[in-house]
C-alpha cells in the first residue's frame, strides 16, 4: 500500500481532489447533454427548438470555459460549429 498520505494536509487534498473531480465530471456531463440536445433538434430540422437549445448550449459552453473545464479556444470552436449548424437550418 504505497501512496497513501500520512500528512494531514495531504489527506485533506485527497478528499478535496475527489470532490472536485466529481463536480467537474458532473458539469462536463451536463455540458455534453446540452450539446446533444441541440444536435438532436438540428437533426430533426426544427428551427425554433434548435434556437432554444442553441442558447442553452452556448451558455453552458461559456460557463464551462469560465470555470476552466474547457479551454477558451475549445469553447470558441464548439460555439462556432453550433452556429454553423444552426445557420444551415434557415
């Protein structure tokens, strides 16, 4: 059993890291769900539903980038791709 912390602060970091990892995983999962809802609306060809899902997805991407879950460039690329898909529906 190597790698178990003995120092009090190191023990706390293990707990905090596990908590933060769970929060990050949940947030990324929610982000992916929002993007998939948008893509499903686009696949159906429903413009009004796609516009609503687009707003939700872009907000989620911006929030994720602001919290450090996504790199700013990655967020910009995702938003750009979604915008192109939405504009093709017109």
